[in-house]
């Protein structure tokens, strides 16, 4: 799954067609992003950024909605208890395990 995060353009750092870059703020963190896909963006605009590339402009209301939805997601460590569910660890299911059956214990042949 891919995820684009909303950020606000602070200022352009380079404006060449292929090398266009701008400083984008995500919460309190600012990162330089490639801006070739949004040459019309102006400082203050909200952008969707995927893997360091601004891929589109969005309005402030949409950015606020997306940021609220992202903030509502559970924290990473809330999934820590689920780590063994799909790892093939013993889950009490004896299907495929003949260690307790008569055939493996020398009963039926």
C-alpha cells in the first residue's frame, strides 16, 4: 500500500523544470521535496507528498481532514501483541502435526 502525507509548502528551494524542489512542513518537521509534479504550488499551499515527491495540491480543509484521520490511527506498538499470529508459531492448532496421532506413535500403520 502507498501512502501520501499532507504537508504545507514553506518555500521553493529550486525552480528548474526537472530539479524543482521546495521545503515542505509536516507537523513540526520540514523536509525538502521534489516539486516537478506541482509547478503551480505557492508557499502556504498544502500538498500530498509520497516518498519525497509532491504529487498534488489539496485545499486546507482536505489537509486538515487527512491529518485528523492519520492522527486517529493506532500507534505502531499497539499492534505488538499481534506479532505471532501469522508467523507460524504454535497457536494450539494440531492440524498437520502428527506428533500426537496413533500413526506417528506406532499405533496404526
